[in-house]
């Protein structure tokens, strides 16, 4: 839903997501909301698992290395 897409994009912008699990289907269906609207730095995400199924479905897991946030007073 649009609310779910906005919520997920907000979590990505706040950098509270450590893992993204995607199943991509070889179909185009409608004109829904776009995920990953915020620019994700490429160097922070690493593909840790990838599998291609016989029916064209692609399974990919991305992980981000956890880096503690430092607050300076």
C-alpha cells in the first residue's frame, strides 16, 4: 500500500534497516509506489545471498554493516 511504501522509505532514510530481502518476479503489474525513493549509498549494502529460480523469480538478500551513531556535544 502507499502507506507501507512511505513507512519503509522513511525507515531506510533513518538508516534503521540492516537487511533487505527481495523477491523479484518477472512481471510488471500496475503503477504502484516506488520503494527505495531515498538515495541509498551503494557502498553500504552488500549482497550476501542470491538465488535464481527456474520460473524467473530472483531472491536477493542485502545487508548493511552496522555502524554506531556518534553524537558530539
